[in-house]
C-alpha cells in the first residue's frame, strides 16, 4: 500500500474560507471524500482518500493506493471535481477558486510503510513488483540478484505452468 499526504488550502489566497466551520456545518469535505472512495475508478485502482485533519485554513488528507501512483497529485483532482459538483447546489466554495483550481496543494512528507510479512503484501503489489523487476531497468537491484530471483520465481511457477 502506498500513502501520500497532503495539505490543501484555498487556491485564492485572498479568500476568507473557514474549512473547519464548513465541515462542521455541511460535512462537505468528508462527504466528497466518501463519494470519491465509492467511485468506480477509486475502487478499481484500490485508491482511498482519508481526511486526517481540518483546520480553519487547511485540510490535511492521506491518499492511499494499492500500487504506486505515477502522479498522485492528479488523483486529487477527482476530489476537487466532486467538491465543485456538490457545491453547485449551495455555493460555499466559489470564493476560493483561483485559475479554475479549488486548492493550493502542498505535499507533506510520507511516513514510509514497510511490509513486515507476506500477508501484508496485496496481490496487485506483488504482480506489479514482479513485472517491474523483470522488465524495468532498475538501479535498486543488481543483475545477478535479478537473474537469481527470476529463476526462483520460474521454479515456483513451473508446476502451475505445466498444468495449464
């Protein structure tokens, strides 16, 4: 599982928006996160948005994904689109839009999550890691180790391949 942490503030720095008050009154930010999480692309790709903290001036959230995302910031655009869609009924967020953008996004330092057992590795993580190791040139692993690991994987898979 990959985790990406963010702090979102109003794109328009002159906007007088109180995120905490809006959330306490309308639950707009948590509802938008829940709507995104239940969407088809989020479910399909194993992504989830969790609101960590809402202050008067910012929203801190964690985006998680079953596999590493090439551009995690772009995934947050789904959250912005959902908020804008929800805002059409009660225009609460229009003051903070600047240059067609709802948020100024600041990426926070990730807390690295190391796998401690094979039970914690998802099938999609395993498959992606095997494909990356076999077909992507990587400085993380030397050629001899890579060759040895591929041979071991083939040895494990041989009974399954022969039964097909």
